[in-house]
């Protein structure tokens, strides 16, 4: 059944839920879904609402065709990057997709440049259109990459490839993006959203939501930990999950050849806290990036 959780009058995006999958669509087609502060605020709100709704098991982020997001809105001309304004942040969304407790899949169905690309890279999985253009182009606009790009890219594709994208501002197509490791899959543009929704539905149906939330939290924070800490956290997670009925339900469903009826509530887990890894390693907590 299609629905929108507690509908609000979004101006720059659309939010719908079907079969426990939320679809957030960046929607400024007249500007190729160019990013504005309003869009960032509305995306942040949509993320928080989806994260708090336990009926939502996965999230797909996409754009109204023909683009995913053309980058920052440049209608202000030479003043586009000269006035930070009050409470300026280069994060793109607060929280970024990687801090949500639900898997977030980017269905990049068209061009994604600048913050358009970095918003996609904040997601857990990314499917890109083969023939679209991608790039962290900010250095060609007198700025630097945003949306945690200096943190995500080296971890995703390595220092040398990250330096190529961040320091040259070069644009690449989907085939090259796949070769570099920026996406899980590269497909014709018209197939991207369906592929992402299929992946999201598989997660929603076949995986235990609390287990997925726990795994995602450890995965994204693992760069903050040493190997011993990761091992200890995995043990802790196993013990905690063994005490939940989902562990028994998984085996009941497997033996009876039916779909599991999960009862775990990800909203009862704390959101990802990057400071936890530093504290576990004996380092003083630092402000979130």
C-alpha cells in the first residue's frame, strides 16, 4: 500500500512508502534537481522521519528524470559561493545517509555533479546510470568537495583515486564510476530506479531490521576502530541479537519455508555515533565531522 508518513508540504522533494520501502525523490526538474539549502533541510527532515518509522525497512534516494542532481543551484551567479549565511554547513544532509539505521540506496538515474554526487556517496549502496556524468567539480568553482567527500572517497576508492576526483574536478561516466568503485552497479538510466527498488525490497523482506541496523552501524564506524575493537563489538552484537526473538524467528521461517515475521525495532537502537569508536580506542571524543 502506498503512503506518505505524516504528509508535509515538501517543496523540493517527494516522499512515498510502498512495501516497507521509502522512496525520496529530489524534485526540482526545472533546475535538474539542483541543490538548495531548502532541499538540504527537507532531505534532512525526510531522512529523520524515515529513520524513526519502524515500518520502513529501506530507503531509496533518487531524482526526477532526467537528472539525479545537477549540483548546487547556480542561479545566484557569482554570489553562489560567496555568502555562507547563518548556520552554514557543507554536510549536504543532517544526518547524512550513512548515519541512518536503515539501508539507503542511491538510484542515480542521471547526472550527479558536486553535491549531487556527494549526496549519493553518503548512501550505503549506489546504482548509477551508465551514460550520465559524475564528478566532484567544486575545485573548478573555487570551492572544495562537500558532503563528507574527503572522508568517504578515500575509504571507498583509495587515496589516489580520491585525489584524482577531488583535486582535478574531472567528470566521468557511469562505466568509469563502476571501474573506480563508486557504485555497486551501472545500468541504463531507465533501469536504475527499478534495480534500486528491487534491492531495497529484498532487504525489507529477507533481512532482520535490527541486525541490519547493527551491522550498518559497525560497518560505517569501523574506520574509527582497531581490529580488536571491531572483534569485540561483533561479539557484543552477536550476544545481544541472540537474546532477540528475531534470531528464533529466522530459523522458524527457514525450516517452514516462509517469509520471516520480524519484530525488531531499529528505532530502539541509538543512531550511529562516530565518537563511540574514538572512545573505545581510548581517544577523547571529538565533534562530529
